[in-house]
C-alpha cells in the first residue's frame, strides 16, 4: 500500500487530467479529500504524509475521489461549505456558496443598523447563507427569507438552527407572492438567477450539478432581476435599499432598470476580481 504522499501525487495528476484543474487547485482538492477521510486538518496531513492509509480510510477517500472525478463539487461531496466564517450545510437542491456573494452581505451590513430594529427580506434564500449571516451579525434585525423550493427552505431552516440564528422567519414563496401586499422592508437583498438559459457554462463544471432554477433566468438572464426590481419598489420603506447580485455584464442594465422603477442613488460595486457584481438603489 503506498504512503499518503504517493497516493496524493498520483491522484492530483488524475484531477489535472480529468477535470483540467490547475496543479495548485488539484493539489488543494486532493489534500482536502484526504484530510476529511482521515478526519484531520491539512497541517496534520502534510506533517504525516509518510504514513500508510488504513483500509477503511482508503475506502472512504477512494469513494469521494471517484465522485470528484465525475465533476461533482467537493461542497456536495462533503455536504457543507464555509461562507463568511460560518459553516453551512449544502446539497444539490441549493447553490454552492461563493466568495463573490460576500460583497452583497458586506454592502447589506453597512445598511442595517446595529443598535436598533430593522426589517430585512432575502429573496431566493437557498441554503440561507445571506439571511443567516445577516441575522448573526445584526441580532436586532428581523429577517424574512423566502424561497420557492420547500427542499431549499428545509435546508435553510436546518442551517439557522445549527447556527442559532433565531431572528429569521422562513416562508415558502415565489418571490413576493406569499407576502402581504402592505408588508414593507428597510432592506431587500437577493442573489437571484441571472445566467442566460442557453449559456454553455450551464453544462460545464460545478454548474452541471447545481439546481437550474437557481441559475438560469430566461433568454437574457435578466428575467428575475427585472421582476424583483419592478415589484420591490412598493415593498421598501421610504428610506429603504434594494441590493442585487448579478452577472458580470449586467451592472448597466441593473442601474437603468432601478432608475426606471423609481429608485435613486443607483450604484454598482465590483467584487475582488474587479467584476461588476452588486447593484443597489434607494427609495428615498
């Protein structure tokens, strides 16, 4: 039986060849899989890579590696993913949390006061990463999180329980449909579907395994953005803000649509990669 280091080297090459990962990314993924199989951290793994694998550990690791070689994302293999310093349960019924969504959270946090109540709505909550993170960091805020998928909501509720986010109300709703027409919020946030339905990226990489309903939004990729912007203006308080995550080429559209709907101070913010990622507008 080969030592851990030999197994890691051989399997890193498999990931590079099969999934076209960079050697750096492949090495990191293989180490994560092996560390999880051993139930140790990466530091321990690298310090003990001359050891041999026990058969049960080798079997668990091999099972996970086979799934990864089909392209299945590691987040789904492990059933969890870190976001904004918190660990969330995930499954193929929800999107995998991505670092660029942290920008949406940061911008929302800047508009939710720490010292007084505030009503916040998260549209299309998925696994609940946005609503729960905001709830944890703004405990006086009242969060309402909606999603059309009951399976996603069940997972989001489990995440809220695990993370002790007690100020979030989860509602099954197709955007605003299950909410009272007179109910208003100080902040509305959303990371809606924004990919074109015919985008070839939907058939590649991690996107193949994620729920299409959470990714694609019509022929232009703008259907969900347009619907939310049109409906949200009447659901926000007189000093409220709407914040939307969107695609790299949708910032100009989002600003124009917000202005046309009656929003003011419409601004687009760039993520760490320099891509236009979040656009917001205020009512007052």
